[in-house]
């Protein structure tokens, strides 16, 4: 028997959800919404956007702003990247939408108005270390707390 007999060959190619062919939007615990290039293009390359929220459905609406809208937020390019960022902490605080960790929206609806992001369909990203941490001594078992599996959004019923 050959060891390779039980394998199934992957034939989908190198593309992934992180690729440029898929719109990708994330939200971090600081209230930053990050758009990859394709998601930004679906907003027609807008320099300013307006955010809206459906409390009943848990949906965030993102649409290009008109020039006369004073409540519009800036869309800024990220350095050394094709992605863009929207600083939306006030919006997130107002609607209590602060995830404990960065989330990626699994379902992004794009229409003639803008993007709709579904908070009910997200993937929680594993935390990334940005700097080297000093090695900590292990905590005694009685001090370790269980991690809550919920995202903890206050708007949820």
C-alpha cells in the first residue's frame, strides 16, 4: 500500500479569501474598519463614507458620502498596502459594537448604494503579536479564567 493512496489532491489553485479577487472587510477592537482593495473599489473609491446600523438585524451599512454630509468619515489608505481604513470608534461605541478581537465579515453584500456587513456572520481572527513579549511565569491553575466564546456585542438580543 502506498502512503499517498489516501490523499485527495487540492485543485483550487493559490487563491484564498485573502486574495485580491475577494472583497474583505475587518473590524478591530479599536473601532477601525479595514477594507481591502476590492471592497474599497465597491465603494467607488470614496474618500469619505457614511456608516449606518440596523439594530434589529445586526447589519452595518457603509456607503459613499455626499459632499454636503458633515457626519461623513474619512477613508484613508494604509501605508505600504492597497488596503484602506475607516476610523469608526465613535460609531462603534455609540452602538456598542466593540469585538474582543479582530473580526472578518464572512458575508459582505454589495449593491448600488454601498456595502452591508453582517455582524452575525463573522470569523474571529487569532491575535497577532506586534512586538516581542517577555516570557511570563505560568499562572497557578486557580487564577486562570475561562474565555467567553461570545463576541459580546451589546446590541444582541
